[in-house]
C-alpha cells in the first residue's frame, strides 16, 4: 500500500508545509498495491480493488477499481456486491442480515 504525503512531489524540493491528510474510515477493504494521493477521504465500508490509484475521495459503500480509480458499483456492509446502478437516483434499503449460531440468513 502507498500513501503519498504531498500532491505534487519533487525530488530535492522540500514540501513539508504541503503535507495532506488522508482519512480512511472504518470497515473498508483495501486491495493489494493500491495508491492514495494525499488529501482524499475514503468512506465507510468501501471496497478498493487491487492496483487502484486514488486522487479523489470515495463514497460510503462504493466499489472502486482502476487507474485512476472509478466507482463500478456498490457493496453491502457484509461484503456482497449490490445490483444497483452507480448513479442511483432513488433511496435504496439493503437486505437485512441476521447472524444466528454462525449462520448467515437473508
């Protein structure tokens, strides 16, 4: 995993006054070898594909892949891809999951 500390780094040029914060929220899944340019916010329960490169923030529950990273879908809180368009123009209520004796029921 790579996190940059300045948006436009340059060897030999000190830019400590330009350090940017990257905020990784709880519950996200990070794929291998992905890169975050400083200053982005990654929303809760997002799923990040391997090798993705980010220079913009990520929505809550978004499924992101590619270079540069693009949203290709939505994920549930238990890690299942939801069959919703990326640009949904309506409110959607996800399935209810019940955990009982280590069994997942829908």
